[in-house]
C-alpha cells in the first residue's frame, strides 16, 4: 500500500524560505510523477508543481521563480523548495503521487503559515 509522508512545514516570516519533503513508500517503482498541491481556507486545492520520473517539471504561474521541485528517485522522495514566501502562500500543502495508471495518492498534508 502506497504511503506518502510529508515533513517540513511550519511558521515562517514573509520573505523567508522552507523546504518540504515527501517520502513515498510501498510504491515499488510504480511512480509516474510526484507533485505538490496546496489548499487555503475556503479555496480549492491547487496544483503548484509536478515532476515526472524523467525529470520534467511544471509550475503554476504564481510560484514560478520562487518554488523549485526536485526528486530523489532512489529514495522515492520529492522536495519543494519555497523561497520569497508571502502571506498568501499560507495553506495546507499536500504531496501527490501518480502511478503509471494515473491513479492519485495523497499525503496527509502539512501546514505552512507565512506571518510576521
């Protein structure tokens, strides 16, 4: 059974940085892509960035140039480096994995709060 375990959230001042990590277990090499989503109160969950097993990446416009997604295939781990954080980045951040059948798996979420 696939499990995604996130870490790295917390409280940061505006302009600060955080790195989120997400480790996948039980996937047995069936990962097509891993990504990060976020959901702010009262808003829909939105895709932020995704990286395929081949290393191709996509980013939503609002985080381009500030967030960087990367992965360690050997560790089945995906990272999200977040720089120049803004109060509007405050949300619960979720790790997502798609297998080769494009089935979705989700982590439990980690809270990121940007506030002075």
